[in-house]
């Protein structure tokens, strides 16, 4: 294990735990850990730059999963297009509130169904439930992606000849 390996491993573990804590920017932490480890390891334009650019694009995509999964869940459980948009807007607004990434999409879908579409409360609640299902699906997807990205980066940084213990 080299120092870059250890540094990334620490960022990755915090990111993996943070996947389940809505206020922790887990994907960003894992990406920052990768950048720091790559710089510590002696940045080379090839292959490090294409890897980091790809990782940055994946970081952005993974960061959006929660919001799109919430909107998908609302639609899957009978929510209107407005409920999907409400979940998406609520998720973005929830970024600025404690527990907002959970409450925001739920409230957004529920309010869109009640106030815009004018559905009965039971049907609106079903859409909000779908938002929660979508959100949990998104968290599971993020966990798997974080796991795969982290394992790839650890493999990339693994250099037994630079072991701290030799």
C-alpha cells in the first residue's frame, strides 16, 4: 500500500458511508480523493488526464441520480408528469435543507399532485410513495457505482513495490 492508495481509501470509505447520508456529497468526496491520490502518485497526462475527465463526468452523472430516480419513482407509481417535475424540483430545493434530499422530492411530488393536478390525497400520496421508492433505488444505484469506481481506482493505485510496509 502506497500513500496515494491510503489517501484514496480513506476518501472512498467516507464516501461509501456518505452514500446513505443525504447531506454528505459522497460522489464528490470520492472524486476529490481520486484527484488528490492521482496528484500524489505523480500525475501523468496519459493515462491520468483521460481517467480524471471521465471520472468527473461520471461524478456529475451520479450526482443527478437521486433527483432523476425520484422523478422516475413518482411516474412509476401513477404520478403525473407534474409529479415527476415536482419531485425533481423538490430534490433540488432539498439540497439546501436538512433531510431535504428525502423530504424535498416527497413534498414536491405530493404538492404537484395536490395543487397542480388536483388529485385526491390518496392518489397524491401514492405518487409521493413512488418518489421514495425511486429515491431508495437511486441510493442503491449510487452505492453500486461508488463501489465499482472505488475498486477500479484502488486497483489503479495498487503498487506493491511502493508499499509503506517494505
